[in-house]
C-alpha cells in the first residue's frame, strides 16, 4: 500500500468516525461537561490519567471524582482545605488510590498558585523550535516528581519520554488541550504548543493498526515508537498529523469488536 493509499484509507475513516458522536462514549466526554477553561484543563487531566481499560469505567470513575469535587474542579483544587480534601481519601480506580489523588490535587493547587494555567507551567525554552512535545511532557513529569506531596508510586501515572515511556495518557491529554478544528472534539485551549508538535497516543488499537499499515515497524510500544509513528503521520499531514489518531483508534476498536 502506497503512502497515498494509506492516507486515503485514514481520511475515509476520519469522515466516518470523527465527529461529535465520538465524544459520548470516550473519556473526552468528561471535560466536555465544562465551559470554564480551567475546569476543562483539570477535569481533562484526571480523565486522561484514568484512561486505560474499559472506557465506560473510566468515564464513571471520572464522574465519581468530580462529584467529590462538587463538580467545580478548578474551585476545588485552588481552594480546598484539609476538610475538603478528606473526601478524596476513599477514592479508588484500578491502581489509583486516595493517596495518589490527594498528592496530585495538592500539586495542582501549588501549580495554580504560581501559574494562570497548567499550560503556562509547561512552556519550555525555544517552544516554537521544538519538533514535538517531548520536553513539555518531561516538564510535566518533573512538576509532579519534584512535588513534596506526590508519592513515588504515583509517578507510574505521570511518565516521562526520557524514561522511554510512550506516555499514552499524557500524549492524549495534550491532544485534547491543543488541537482545534471544525469538529470541536478537541478543545484547542492551549496555544503555545502547536498541532504539528503533537504525537499520537500509542494504545493497543492504534499500535496494531499502525503496524498493519506499515506506519510503525518498531515492536515495542515506547517513545521511539511514538516518534516513528509521528513521522509517518506527518508525511500525510504536516500541519495536523494527530487527527489520524481518531482514524487509527476507531479502526482498531472496530476490528477488535468484530474478532471477539
């Protein structure tokens, strides 16, 4: 299959799957419940961190957490005291527990006391000259790794590409915050990072279809694989390569449902 044929296949899949209907059954539905940019930023961050496994469970657990925050995540994070934070202690989702959530919330509280947004906290030198978001992801990792509130065990959820991690959940979160187009699935809140700098969230569905199409040769799902796939997608659209995440994911999800 030629590059043009691959592009046509993915463009057709985008036409079929990439629209507002995608939102309802995806974790991105969580930040879509809000209109205030900081509420979107915070609710999206937690929804992305929770995003592995069954999507319905991810959505339900995200709703559970937001209910504990009185469905006002920015006000909760920036104003919560010890009594308010006690509501988080019993939270559980897969390997997340109350200690993890408390540490993340306290760190976010510290970040928002120093910056207007999480985006501002992630700006790096020579931002416009970056090939991709590797440095921004690493800076996000360091904000939490160096926090006095975050337990070592929590850092499995906030990985760094410099540790070879694919950072799937965080890469997806960046896509939510950065991309903006007529479909209004992603939010386009962040403007310092550009769409062409994004990478593709490398989950099992995306990786399998990418390998079947010859867009990914590397066998390990690590950061090198993320960058390899990114180069392939940029060859099809240099300005907005990660729109094809929706096509790859949907094709992979559909085929897995057919074969199971």
